[in-house]
C-alpha cells in the first residue's frame, strides 16, 4: 500500500512533528529515528510498546508501522494479571521502551529494545499490504480478560482520512491533548492523526485545563479530550479568563470516548461562545460518526456517518429501522474500511461480533434525527462501564475481587458520576462479616492486578447478593436498591 506517513519523506524536514513537554522532534528527526528503528524491527512479527506518554512511544509505533510490524501498546500502569494475559495472548517478539524506563519483572523474559529518539536511519519503503495488522489494541468485554482488537493498516488510513475531510484537518493544524497512548483515542487520533496530515501534536504529559490554555494560546488549533477532561475545563472556566480566551480561539474542540453531558456542553458554550463537537468511535471500528467542522454541533448528538462508513440501526429481531424519526431506538451496526479484522486468538468472539453480512454489532443503542444525526441513548450491555472515557468490564473486576481472601461474593456496577461519567461500584459479601477488608485495600488489590483506572471508587457491603431463581446476580436490583 502507499505510505501511511508521506510527510516523513515528502514534507519539510524542519517542521515540528511531536512535542512532549520540553522535548520535540521534527519530521526530519522522526524520519531518522523511526527509520533506524524500522531497520531493526523488519520481520519481527508483533512487538509490544511500553506506552508511556513520551516521545519514544510515538517513535516506537511509527517505526513499527514503517517496518510493517504490528505494535501492541501496553498501559504502563497495567497490573500483573492484565499484563500476563496480554503478553501470553499477543506473544510479542520484543518490547520497545524509552531508555531508562523500569519495566516490571513479568517482562524480564522478553527481549527489550530501547527506542533512541535521536537515531538517524533512512525511511524504508513500506511494503506491507492494506490488510496487514498495524496495531493490536486490548479492549474490555463484559466478562473475561480484555480482547486484542487487530486493526489493519487500511483502517488507520481510512479513519484518519475520513476525519480529515469531516474536520478539514490539515498539516497546518497543531493538536493539543493529554490522552494516554495505549488506546485508540490518544494514539491513533492523537498521534498518528497529526503525523498522517503532516501536522504537529503537543502532548501535555498529563491533562490539565492550565496546560490546554497555555498551548491553545501558543498556537495550537485543535483540542481532543474525553468528557471528563471537558467537564474539568467547564469547572475551571468561571475563574479563568485565559482558558476561556484560549478555547474561544481554537479552530476545533473535539470530545469522544463517551457521551459529553449536555450541561458541560452548555457551560463551555456560555463561557467561550464555542461549541464542542462530538465524534463516536470504538476500538474495534475506529471512528464511525462525527459532527463536521462546518456542521451544526448539537449537544447530545455524535453527528453523521463519516465518509466511507455504512451505518444502520437495527431492532432486537434484526429488522433495520428505515426512517429517521428521532424516536425509534436500535443497535448501531457499522461496515467499512475503518473496521478491525477480528479479536486476536478469539474466532468465537469475532464471529459473534459480526452479522452474516459483515456488519459489526457495536452494542450501542441510538436514534437518528430527521436530518440524519445520530444520537446515542444507551448501551446493550449493563456490564460495561465507561469511567473517565475508559471502557471497563464488570466481569474482570469481579474476578479480581473474588481473588481477594476477604471477599466471598462480588458484583460490580457503574453509577452516574459528574466527573467520570460513571464510577465503579463494588458490592461485596465479605468472607468474615466481623472483619471485612478495608475499601482502600480492595481498590489497591484491583489496581495492582488490573490497572488503577479499573479500581472501585466505592465499596458497599451486603449480607448476600440479590439473585434470581437461576442464581444470577440481579444487578438492576443493586443499582435501584
Ligand atoms: C489512584 N492511583 C492509583 C491508585 N489510586 N494507583 C495505584 N493504586 C491505586 N489504588 C493513581 C492513578 O494511577 C493516577 O496516577 C492517579 O492516581 C489518579 O488516578 P485516576 O483517579 O484514575 O485519574 P483521574 O485523574 O481521575 O483521570 C481522569 C482522566 C483519565 C485523566 C480523564 O481517566 C484519562 O486519562 N482518561 C482517558 C481515557 C481514554 O483515553 N480513553 C480512550 C479509550 P497519575 O496521576 O500518576 O496518572 S476509548 C477509545 O479509544 C475509543 C476509540 C474512542 O471513542 O475514543
Ligand atoms: P472503547 O471500546 O474503549 O473503544 O469504547 C467505545 C465505546 O465508547 C463505544 O462503544 C461507545 O459506547 C462509547 N463512545 C465513544 N464515543 C462516544 C460518544 N461521542 N458518545 C457516546 N459514547 C461514545
């Protein structure tokens, strides 16, 4: 296929491609560093990337893609159980990391290759095919450990080019964000997006409204964030005219990964005169819909299907909802070049995810407004929680909790949370009611095994979990109780 990053060879080499804090790399510098890495990686199979929010992660992924090698981004805060699963499932040939970063002992058996951001090599000709895997990104399901979504090179190109049309995104844009680099939002949209356009990205290292204001006032044109970040911006706006001015001057403010509450939309609009636009995607599908740069940003909607994406709403019995009446609710199903090819080592889960005609079942429920705008109204699975923009399966947390000696039974639900969207609530029956484990101990236990963002924020104790006649836990009774 043609190159994923033409700007590495065709554009001005002195243009800044990446900036992380004080460190930056020009296109010439990135071409040298990623080219040198690609020469080491060619033929390596899959490689893991220890995805810290640093320059080296961007170089590692770019180098892997140039070499035609699939990259598996790892959350550097992953706990033992989660890491062990991802490593055995994806079987990487080696792990790429920033020099000096300490890796956990579980990676001791794996060859480590330090990424040298100042190396000088030549950009190889990209020989990989469109359908070859580019990334394997792990995503939670309702039960069991996370599944590796295999994203082909064509999906990256298709989604980024469709967003370029919808958002009029060009090489002149300078993107600012503080998203993690082991998920699609921060890595594909937030790093590979600017690189494909020949533009720049400035990563905040860690999100803060202050950092956003600073960068937008210093020439950044676009902001990407999850709703929790926009919520924190909305909270900060009243006392911060510099932030209000910065947002007012931006070309595009984009939210995604979860629904941005109307209240936050409204507060930002009132303080800045600017509307945040939403786009809707998934790890498995990359981006499906968006409000266009020249479209109406209507709070609570995620816009229209992106160029190349087929989208339909389907009722429970498989009937397609034909009209756009703004009322009939159906599951969003999508088809297009933006889709993943399957879950690694999980033909069963892959088959279940698609209809016979190749439509991907998103599990998201929506209506279509008369002008075609999609409005998401819910989700099929109650066992998926979106907290801070992260998708988290109730089952994986329940399993982790049950491995704690102080827990006899466990159920996990999501509760509305103004900041996180949903917060994780653990309902437990202690093994010894006289000496239940401390809440913080359970949170740490989950954080150590899985990841800190999967830890329960609230723990509630019960004598027994409510179960139906079949013995199944009645989660709705918990939530309503
Ligand atoms: C707290 N911490 C702990 C513990 N408690 N560490 C170990 N054990 C504990 N018990 C640490 C955390 O690691 C973190 O460290 C700090 O304390 C605060 O944690 P937390 O409360 O989780 O962070 P937060 O401040 O609430 O984070 C909010 C956030 C974050 C910044 C919005 O949730 C975030 O980055 N979300 C982005 C998610 C995302 O990118 N989703 C995209 C996937 P430290 O402070 O040092 O970090 S969806 C996707 O890709 C699709 C395609 C789409 O549509 O976009
Ligand atoms: P993930 O699997 O982590 O990639 O998360 C994908 C899910 O995030 C989707 O299935 C939706 O439920 C949700 N999502 C992403 N963007 C939006 C949005 N703009 N509005 C509502 N939900 C969203």
